[in-house]
C-alpha cells in the first residue's frame, strides 16, 4: 500500500489520500475502546495518514482530548505530520441533546481557544463551522476564522454541509480550502449543484460517510441489534424495509468486490477515490483491523468496466431512506 497525497483545494494543504474521521471513537456509534482508538490513530499516522478529523462537540470535547492524547504519545515525526480538521458551532446540553448552532465571531474564537487546549496544539489546520448558523451570516463566521488565521491559530478555512450559494458567499469573503460533506455510493446529492460549485471555485471535498456509517461496509448484518446511543438506531436508512432494501444493494456490490478479490468496503472507498483528485475520503475506522481494511482501498484500481458495473449494481438515488432523521435534515443547508 502506497499512501498518495491530494491537495485540499487551491488554497489548502497537501494531505493524505485518505483521512481518518475520529468521531466514532467517542460518540454516536455505541461504546468504543479508548486504548484501541489511540492505537488506531497511531497506526493511521504510521501508514501515512495525515488528516485527522474531529469536532469539538463530539462527546463534548472527549474526541479532541482523545486525539490530543494520541498525538502526545506518538513519535515526534508522526506527530508533526498530523493535520487537524476541526468542526465547531454545534451546541449540546449536559444530557447530550443538540440545542442549536452558534457562528457568531466571538463564539468562533471562544470555541477555537478550547479546541487548541484540548488538542494540545498551537494551531488548527482546517477550521469549519459544523452546520450553517441560520441567524449569523456565513460571511461573519468565515471572517472570524480569517482573523484567527492572521493571528496564527488556524491555517485554513473549511466549510461543512452547506449548499452552493453559501459556498459562493463564503469564498467571496476569504479563501476556502475544502467542504466537508457526506458523499458515498448511496449519498450522491452533491453531484447536482454542490460538487460543480466546489470544482469551479477550486475548493476540495473531504467526504465523510463513505461507508454510510457502516451500512455499505459489507459487515452490517440484517439482524444486528443497535444500542440506544448508536445514531444508526434512529437513522432512516437502518430501519425496517429500508434496511433490507439497502442491504440488498450491498449484496449486489459484494458480487463485484469478490470478482476483484477485494472487500465490499474497499470497493466502496475506491469508488469515492475514483470520483476525482479533489475528493479526500474520510474513513471512520475505530479499530486497527478496520483501518487496515480501509487503507487497502488505495491498492484497488477501478477501470471503466468496474465503474459501470458498480453504477448498475448501486444506481444513484437507489438507497431507501434519508441520510438523517427529518429533524436533522431541516438544519442542513446542503439539503435546501
């Protein structure tokens, strides 16, 4: 396996062809093992992964502290190659409920101060609001990040789950490195308006959910019981007939993967990699075993015939169910 690099847009840094999304090590997918999580981050860095993605609201700071511990205990050379991508602005209460978003300039700087402390770093490489604050103009939020860049606390500005119009407004305010947004074989909505806009403006895409939260990993069984604190227990795509339909798509994809001698997950990740050099998939591996499998996608080459077969097996818009519950979809600027 050879780790390639890609650029985060025309203004961002060079990063590894795959990034590591660390959210699942702290929240939303049931309990995780802290020691294994740190070992997985170390293994990712050793394999050449440079981009570590988190959010200050993932288990209310737990994820940032976890990454901070992993960086402190990693060899210096690996620690220095790590690039941090941090989302901010999602508000939680002590019970873990979501209570809104805050993109005010003062809040942006406050969030950054706490993230720098929890991560144990002197700067954040890519900083982005997790969801558009419907009250605060994006120009004000992006402007505040630009001020943090001037002072050396942030290197690059990112966006997350926003639509084409918001992307244009943000880019007119300050250089934008990348847009983080869900993109996978069964979540292809960005292809209509958002991806053409980012490409026009020279903005990269960091794609999360490339395995659709494990749904198209090839490891999710029809009778799997999910814990109440697992996001998927409430996700429309994992419910009843929707789940059965979606797992049928996975079985169609499995036939293609087996013909190539690779796994379903590797095929799904390789498909995202093949969508363009401007797209950096984030893999949400929580264990070294799953990380190793995901990294194997870098050695998978999909030719025109493979891509055509995948498109036939899993056509665009083939998934049953929305990618988020209705209440959360209502907060996504990217869905408007």
